[in-house]
C-alpha cells in the first residue's frame, strides 16, 4: 500500500510505526502507520494527491502541542509540518511565513525586525500552521488580529487564499478546524516599534508563563476552553482537585487548568481525568466544560 510512497519520496523522511508520543508535547500517543515530513509546499501537495489517489487517510500534525493522541495511534499517514517548512520573508511591515515555523521563533524574528504585534506568541509551543488553525492567543493578543491572508491546500488538492473574513476566527476556533484544509503559509501584518519595547513585552510574558504554568512537565497547555463567566483553573481548584491523579495523568499542582503527564501517563488516563473533572464541574457549577485540546487517533 505504501510502496508508491517509497518510490516518490526520500526514504529517510518516511517513518513506519512512528510513536507519536515522540511528536507531542504531552509525550503521549500510540504509533502513526506512516509519518512523512515534507520539505516544500509542492511536496506536501504531492503527498495529498497520493493519499487521495490511494484513498489513504491523512492527518496533519504541527508541533503536537495541542493534541492528545489516543493509545493505539493514528491509522494512515501523519504529515508532520515542522521547522523544515519554515521559510520567511519580511517586507516592510509584513511577514510571509510557511506553516512549519515555530510561532515563538516567528515572534523572535518579528522583534529582530522591530515589528510589533506577535509578542503574545512568545512561549506558545506550536507551529504557525497550528496557531492559525487554533487561533492561538494569550495576554490579550490572538492570531486573528495579525493575519492578513492565509494560503491553504483544500481537500481537492487546490490552493486557496483566505481573507481574514473567510477564516471565521473566534476564540480558539477557525474555519480550518472544520473544512479539512491544510494551512501552508500566512501573511502577517505588524507595526513598527522599538526593539527594546517589543523585547520587554516578550520577556514579561515569558516570565508570567514561567511563574504560572507547569512548564517542567509534559502537557498540551490549557485542557479546557474557557466557559462564559467562569475561569477554569479556579473552578477546578475550588473542587479540591489540584494535584489529583488518575494513573500518570495529573491536575497540575501549579495551574489547575493544565493536565500534566506526571510520568508514563496513557491517553486513557488523561481521558478518564478529563471526564472526572467534567463530571465534578457539571455537578458543582452546572457548566459543561469543553476540551480545548484535540483528541485524535484510535482507542
Ligand atoms: C505549555 C503550553 C502552553 C500553551 N500556551 C498556549 C497559549 O498561551 N495560547 C494558546 O492559544 N495555546 C497555547 N498552547 C496550545 C498550543 O501550543 C497551540 O494551540 C498551538 O497553536 C498548536 O500548534 P501546533 O503546531 O502544536 O498544533 P498541533 O497540536 O500539532 O495541532 C493542533 C490541531 O491543528 C491541526 N493542524 C496543525 N497544523 C495544521 C496545518 N498547518 N493545517 C491544518 N491543520 C493543522 C492539527 O491537525 C490539530 O487538529 C499551549 C500549549 C502548551 C503545551
């Protein structure tokens, strides 16, 4: 089934039965049948056409910092867009960047060019593609505010350019979570500012993350979406669940909004802990917590 893959692409970038726990910030997840890391947008398109021709399922992975992969892994092809697909060009106040660049690196590049607007992304451990798809945000900023245009490969393999209005970006949501398109690059519009001021804001955000977030443990960031009129961390803390564990999955003792992998957690442990928290929150507050992290793969 995968022989045409071997003919078309360099074998050193094809991995069979690749453990996804090595590609997720949770350090959890069973194997991908096949993982491929494209080096160019053209190569990415070729993979998509091949998958479609052979009716192979594919899944797009960025830096794996917002997903929980179930214990039996992902069937079909996992296409990983990471730092290889990471070219950028800077033109006055606009940066055009490929989807694989880390969003933190992009924020650093913007600062180097004295461009402000991406400071909020300092410390978000995802790719630009993942940040667009998730409309990532922090400290009052979000991707929605800086995106001028996004180029994506649609399900039919054709390239389409999206305007901000077409991307339907709201809190941690975008059209790309629903239409099966692959984000390949983005044009970001920033403003000129002094390098020192930009750096000072980034340092402040990084320090706040260090102080508040359990960065010493594997996690996928905030487990749940913020419900209207509530804050998730304090709700879970009030329930006395800080530090509560199921198997290796633990409610962080530092920030109750994070579930951490305290060592050898399975996806099942995390899912049981999520269900337990949801039940307790429903009983106490009548609120239905929705996960922010994407749960994928086979149980
Ligand atoms: C310690 C920590 C702190 C975090 N802090 C924040 C924060 O402050 N704010 C915030 O918003 N998030 C935060 N996150 C979550 C996460 O970093 C972001 O959601 C990030 O944008 C995800 O990017 P990724 O490349 O890792 O995506 P992945 O986790 O790889 O993928 C997420 C989803 O997007 C899809 N996807 C990824 N790339 C593409 C693409 N190019 N085209 C189409 N689909 C794609 C995947 O299929 C998946 O459904 C944090 C996570 C951690 C671990």
